[in-house]
C-alpha cells in the first residue's frame, strides 16, 4: 500500500467516524427534546437506535414514549 492509499483509507475512516458522531448527536438531541434529558437508561437506547436509518429512528424518537423505547431497545442490548 502506498502513502496515497493509506491517506485515502484514513480519510474515509475519519469521515465515517464523523458521520457516526453526527448521527449520535441527532438521536441524543431528539431524545433530549422529547424527554428533557438523556439519562443513563436512555443513553443505552441510543446505540440500538443508531443501528437504524434516520428514516427509521426519527419517528421512533418522536412517537414512542420513554417506556416504549426502553422496552423495545433494552431487550436487544
């Protein structure tokens, strides 16, 4: 592997990490908006929500109750 390939791989990885961080912030902001804060229980749900597409997790964050989110996603963790 030459230096250019190594750089391109490192850059692609950094971009992917940035996208994942941004998605995490979006999910946490949605939950904070709905419930006032993201406590330890809700933060455990975030990882499960991040496995979904934005089109899937957005309505769940906005429509399900806190208890419904905990029941639905804590059983997958």
